[in-house]
C-alpha cells in the first residue's frame, strides 16, 4: 500500500467528514442555522480536521521512523561474520542490499545472504506500509466518528477551527526562521566535521589552495585548503565590480533624480533595472563569449597579456549587473533629501552641480554608503559570473588581467564532482559557504546599522 | 558654503578692488558653469553606459542566437528497399523498429552524391548528415509502413559542422586542416545547394529534445519541462507558506522579541547569497532526507525557500495597503478576526500578493547556482515523467552548453538564453499588467 494511496484515503475521509459534519449540524437544528453557535461549514471543518490531522501526523511520524527501523532489522538479520566487518565494507554490502531491494542494477557477484536480506527488506517495507495504512485509516475513521457524534448546536466550532488556523499560520512563519536555522546548522555541522580533519588555522590563514582532487579518498592526499587566495580573489573581483558600479550607478542616480525630465526618467529607470533582472548565467555567457575575447584582443593590441578569463572581465560584467542596485537605492535616498536644503543652497548662489556635490551628496551619504555595502555583499555572493568568467586558478595576484578564483567558484567546483561525502575535499565547500554566509550577513547588518545611525532626521 | 559666502562679503568699497573682483568673478563663473556642464555630462554618460551595455548584451545575443531557431536540412531521396533495410515479407512493428535504416540512408546518400567505395570519401559523405538522421526515417516509416519499397524525398537534419559552416559562422577561407568541413564536403554541399537539396527549416529539436553531445540533436525540452516542474513546486510551497507567514506577522503576531527575530530573519534571508541555499538543499534535502539527486522537486524546494522572503515581504506590503476601515467595517458587523482576513483583507490584497509572487518566481527561474549543488547539472536525454525524475533547468542547460567546446553550441546557447529571457519577460510583463489592472488607491 503506497504512501500516496494512504494519503488519498485520508483526504477522502476528511472531505466526507466535511460534508457529513455540515449536514449533521443542519440536521440537529432541523435546518434553522441561526440556532447553531457557528455557521454550518465550521462544524464540517471540525469533523474534517479531527479526521485528518491525527492520521496525517501519524503518517508523517511513520514515514520518518520507518526507514531506520527497517534498516536496523535488516542489519540485525545479517550473518554474524558479516556484521563484524569494518564499517566501510559493511556500508558497501548495505548499499548492495538497498539496490537489490529497489530493483536497481547491481555490479559484481551478489552473496546469498545479501539476496535474502534484500528479500526480507522488501517484505518488511510492504508489511510496514500496510500497517501504516491500516493504523492511519483507523485513526481517521475514529476521529471522524468521534467528531461527528459531538456535533451539537452549542459546540463552539468556529473558535476551534480558528485556533487550528492560527497555529498553522504560526507554523508557517516559523518556517522562515527554520530556514535560517537549517542554513546555519547544516553548514556548521559539516564545517566542524571539516575542521576535525583540517586545522582551522591552516584553513583561515593558509595561502595555498590545492585540494588534490585526483588523489581524493586515498590516505596520502593531504591537500592544502588555504582560504586566503580565494578570499583575495573574491575581494579583488568585487573591488573591480564596485569601481564600475559605484561611479556609474551613483552618477545615473544623480542624473535621474536631479536633471532628467519626467519622461526620460519614466523610460530610463525601468530600462536600467532590466540589468538587475537578467539571470547571472547570461552575464557569464556574455563575459566568456564577447567581453573576454574583446579584452584579450585589446590587450594584445596594447601589448598586454590579458587571459580570456580574467578578474577584469568578471569584475566589469559583475559591476554592470550591480549598477541598478546602487542606482535605485541611491535614487531613493537622494529623493529623500528635503527640497528646502536645495533651495537654501540655490539662494546662496550655488549652481546645480555645486548644490548636488556640497549639499545633497553629504546629506545622502550614509544612505549611499549603505547601498554600496549592500551591493558589495551581492557582488561577494555572486556565483555564475565568476564560475564562467573568472577562471579556476587560485592565485594571490594583484594583476587584474590574470585569472583569479573566488570562494563561490570553489564551492561549486568542490561539490559538482562524484566525491564521497566525508572527505575534506567535499567538506571544505561547507566551510567556504559558512565563511561566505558570515561575511555577507555581516556586511548587510553593518549597512543597516550605518543607515540607521547616521540617518539625518528632517522634519 | 560658508567660506564662499565669507569671500563675497569681504569685498571692500575700493573701486579697483571691486573691478578686480568682477573680472575674477566672471572667470570663476565660467569655470563654475563649465564644471556644471561637465557634471551633467558625466551623469548622462553614466546612463548611456548602462543603456549601451544593455543594448550590446541583447544585440549580441539576438545576432548570435537567432540562427539556431532554423536548422540546415538536406533533402535526400531515400530508397526504402526492403533488402537494404533487412526486412522480408510483411514486417511487423517490431521488425520495422529494428530495421537497418542507417544502411538504407547511407546507400541512398552515396547514390545522391555519387560516392565510390573509398572509405575516406564515404566517411566524409556520411558526416554531412546528423547521427540522428536514420531515426527521422524510422519515425516516418513507423508512422506509415507502406513506405517500405518506395523512394521518398526527405528533409534530413544536417550535421552540426555543416550547419555551422552554411550559416557562415565558420569561414570557408580558413585553411582546410583547421576546418571541420573539408573541401570535398564543401563541393558536395555546393552541388546539393545548386540542386535545391539544401534548406533551412524551423528547428523543432531545440524545443523538444534533451541533452545530446551532437549539437544538432541537443534541445531544451528536458530543461523546459524541468523548469516548469520547479516553478510549480515553488508556487505550491512558497505562495501558501509565504502568505500564511505574512498574515500571521501582519495581523496576529504580538510585538515582542520573538516576532522581531522573525522579522529581522526574513529581511536577512532575502539577502543571503543564492549558493548558500544550494548548500542547504544539499545538506538537508539530499543528505538528511535522502531525496533523489537531479530531481526538479528538490530544485523546486530550494528555489521555494529562496522565494519565500520575497513572497512574505510582498504580501505584508499588500496587506498593509488594505485600509483599516475595511477591517473595522467587517468587525463591526460581527465577523471574527480570521473571517475579516479570509473574507476581506486577503481578496483585496490578492493582486499585490500575486504580483510579488510572479516577480519572485521570475527570479527563481533565472537562478542557477543553487541548482548546480543539488545535481541539476545532469546529462538527461529523456523527458522527466514526474518531478522526481532527473531533469535539468533552463539556466543550468545554458551553463552546460556555454561550457561545450563545439562552435555550434555557441549559437544554441544564445538561442537558449533568448528562450529563457522570453519566459522572464512574459512573467514580468504579467506582473506589471496585473498591477496596473488591479491596483487600487483607497
């Protein structure tokens, strides 16, 4: 009896419960709905919920527990000499049994006890599903009957239903928190695992990145996991990106809010914002096929050696992507500077640009710094552009024409191979991810802090 | 400003000094107006830079990509000789499925081109057509078994190299040893073209086929279906949870430390780098829950978590925009708070909620990095039947094709990007129209 079948039966019972409960509510008052405490459908809901919720909870618990219990039983049924094998060999055998039980192809010779265990596992799974089905349906029917019998005019059905709804709403808002908790804990757990294999000092202060992919798994593959070259690459590329994005974004924000006519503004602002909506993989492709070769050719003409994947290419493209972040945030902030400050400046004889540079800009500065920091955190976390256009060589270099690599690139490259999950080569990605998370979170919080602390309060 | 003011007030009554100051002023004024003009030009230049880049990006994609929507085909008179096909008597369906279409096709091709028994010459001739050309014949014969024994004129897909050269993406002036199409093949192609046997037709493969190492047989079909499944998962997960969370925070939550934590949390989640969500998906969904790799349902869940803050923020804004008078009126006629929300506030906030959701989904559709980590970079040939089967996604397919070395894939990558952008533009336009149409000022 499959999971979906059980679910369908429960849902069908709940549906039946809704109609039965509503009908009974109307029946007990002979159709005079005003004599009921709540509207008739609330009685239907009560019956439906009492039928479905306990059964669903049981089903969820069963599904969570079921695999490990059966696993333990199958393992317990293996011959004693097999159970005494070292963990890695035992794991291999268990995988074989698992594959057999699911009808997947198995390589090599299969011992008899494995076949027997697989058969046992299959039959256990079937039994367990039947038991789950029987229990859940019994629970649903029981809930249905109990609730159905309690339907009576004084029953406060609406209050019950609304309490359940409110707890559901609360649970949903907790999911947002659970996501963060999940992010932090999943990465923290794997990172601690990684630090048990590689010293944190070697990770945070190492200057060589050489994870030795080829020899992964064998015991002599120490590998070096120095964070610094990756961090430098990230900072370097973000710096180039900000050198493009800040002047361009700021000047366009100033032009749009101070000089442009209403018509120009209405057209140009959405057009510029398209730049932020284009998927980053598209920027990456553009950098690789168009901008990279162009820079290489220009560099060749000038006698410079620019590699096709360079910090410059990735940085410039990323900078263009970030322009709208800087410009639209700054635009809002510049617009928030009160007109009276401008008028005061004009009255003293300042020109338009002098007013902007000496009055508006200083007044808007905290907000602008905040927006630049937010944009920087976006640049640091950006992945696809650098994966495609920045290269994979981890180098500590200040030459923008050379290829460098970033934290995000290495997270992707460490996790897209077929690697066992407890080697440092794989686990390092989680340490990198946690570093990235902490850095971007820190930047965001700092940006908000700056904006709050230095915000000028007018009026 | 203060020192400028002080300067201008410190002028004394002396005539000479006044004249001097005026001369100074006019030159200074010129300089100031010059600075004013320059400043304005900088601003305009910044905007022009952004717009030119945008135009350049789109222009280069359109120029590179439009060619891929049409595929070169070669018309070959295929003799479906029963003997050559290895068929005898009245073949049943199974026999038709296993028949030697390649042999028949090759014989017909040799005849069309007048190729002798030289093996190099034969190989060159066969390379003109795609590896999948015999399958095209097969599907024709399976659809109409009476074709066996006849000669039919069929447009068959040309090889990717031939396609690339005929579209002019590889110049004929390149020395022969650096070209993938040699002089003999060019001569044949010219002759075929003169006979009207070379043409370009709509490239249906691009929209239906899955992954293939032959560029002419590779398509976005699997990716489109995979992305569709993921969007459905995002909609089913992020919309209800997001709306419920927003309703709780906006209407029920007491103002205390716990709700402050939730609020700060949601704002920070919106700024977490997308690749971190990929790590979460890998660690939790794949390793802890044991969900299948490369499955759209996992990718969809990861994207749903990413979209959740967007939906929550949009919903809260939409709920806030519903005026309190509506709530008070409903409460006044005896509705409970839950009824006020489900019967009045949410229906009125719906356009805003949907607009926010569509924009969030458009962002999720273009997202690549987290999908790489949950194994969506897969070579999937056949269409996924359910969201639990391996599939790829549109942006991931673009990433994979961008990494392919054949020249023919550049064109296809650009075309794939155009398809993705078309989806994104449609979604965003829907959101804008929705907002325009249902926006209410209270």
